[in-house]
C-alpha cells in the first residue's frame, strides 16, 4: 500500500455499475466491464492530485461584514447538540462555549442522547427560559421538531442550525422562517477525499465497507458523493454500504464490521462517513483478526479518533475539520443573529479541510488536541471581523 501524495494529472471520467440491493440495511456496488490499465492509472493520478490540495494548513478566506462581537456580552445562548455521547459534538460545543464566554455571553449546553423528542424538549426549555439564541448543533434534523421551532419563532428567539446543510445547498423550504441562519458543512467534499485516499493506498483496487447513518440529514448526499467518486475514478473498486442509526453506533458498528469482514475477506478499507464511528469500527477490525490488513479513512478530526490513528495506525487518514475553527464560525453567525446583523448567506463560512496522515499527525499534539494541527489563520481572520474582545 502507498503512503505518498504525489503531484497532479488530467483525468477522464469513468463509469461504474449502479449499486445493487442486498438487504434492508445495506447495498453494494462494483466496477463492471473491461477496464484498461490506463483508466485505472488516470483515476489514481486524479485521487493523488485531490489529496495534495488539502495537505497544508488552511487559509482564512471568509469575506463578510464586520461587527462588534463584544456587544454579545450579557446574552444567553442555548445549545442543543445532536448527541451528547458523540465526542465530536461535545468537542465543537466546548470550543464554542469558550468563544461565547470570552465575549461575555452565557452558554447553556442541553445534554441529550440523540432523540428528536429530546431536541424538541430542549427547544421548549430554551423558550421557557427566554434565552437570546438557540443553536441546533452538528447534524440535527430540524424538520423533526418543527412544532417546537414554531414556539421559538412565536417567542422571537432566533435559531441557528450548524454543520448540517451541505456546502452549496439551501435550507429546506419547510424550515424557512423557523431557522434563521446556518453554518454549512463541506462533508460531501470530505467524504470524496476518503475515497481518494483508498484509491491511492490500494493502487485503484479498493474494496470498501461504507458505514452511514441515514437519519442524519446530510448522510445520503455524502454517500452519494462517495459512490460518484468511485464511479468516476476507481473502475476496479468495489464497495458495500451498511446503515447504522446514530443511537446504535456503540452497540452495532463493531458487529457489522466484523461480520462484513468475515463474509468478504477481500475488504481492505472501512469508510465511516463520520470519524466517531471509527471508535467502534476499529474494534470490529481487531475482532475479525484484520489488523494490518484493513484501514480506516474518515472525516471530522475528532481528537479521540486521531489518538487511535496516532497509536495503532488502523485509521490511516482523517479529513480533519478544525474544531475551534468550526466553533468560531458558529459564533460568527451567532453574534450576527444576536446583534441584528445579517448572517452570512447560506452559512458559507468557508470552514476548511485538511488531511491528517502519519506524516503530520504529531502536529495535532501527543495526545491530539482540538486546537492543534491546522494553524491559527481563523483566529486572526475572525478577530479582524469582530474587533476588540473587550466588553463594553
């Protein structure tokens, strides 16, 4: 298997046979027809060129109207994460709280286990407490709690939905008037990069188990992007898809991975669409006796998963999103809503991606920390937009 990220090449699009239905919770796809070595080589070169684009520390590119963030002092923010048992959700909210408190706001975190009824209860509690802003954080399907959001609208409490609507997409029509702003999520692009990594590492001979959670709003589009990347650039690759609901990650992902590897010993990659799934997927690889034969590549850059990558190498690449950068992006939209400024349209905060590999994993700290590994361009950039942190 390869570990380098060489140069660039022009690419021709290739085709792949459509996915086949296997069972209620899974599907599969594979290359078909005659495939030339030149076609395979073109796909490998494309994948390497894509990976090379995300190897360096990202730059701050957001252009937006400045505003005095210090004026949020005294405001109360009520945050509802998708699932408080997900370390990624917790990490982003913890960093967001630090920024809010730095500028004098109060942050209330509503602990839950990922159930829509709990999200609705959280919104209702926020309304009863007369907070100044509600944040639905990191993947909540807001369409499932519209009655609660209508209560927030009636109480004139703005709602911010973060990291749920994919980059380039608009808020669903049914949520207009109920959600006042968003921060977008580059998750389709990120999951394409996990496929590109597999293509590079396997010389275009990948056989992947893709793990998804269909109830998470962007999940189906993320998987569709992965399938498209395979279809165009890896004509000899094969894949299977298994769906595991968020509430069942801890109880089912390990067994699903172990069973899949036992049923198909040629699987050489596990591609969870969110890296917190890797906490359980790596256990499935070990239980199947496939350590050193099967790799994981995923998305988010959760410190707990980066530690697995650093310690045992089962995770070989993570498409990292700087957790503090996401938090500052969240607070940029939050501050605009709290102070009556127009939010950045379509949540286009330009949050970046960076590949975390064996070559740069130690830049994230030992053990990995949320605030290391991506540079600090976001701090300089947002402070320039927000002005002084001194409270009025």
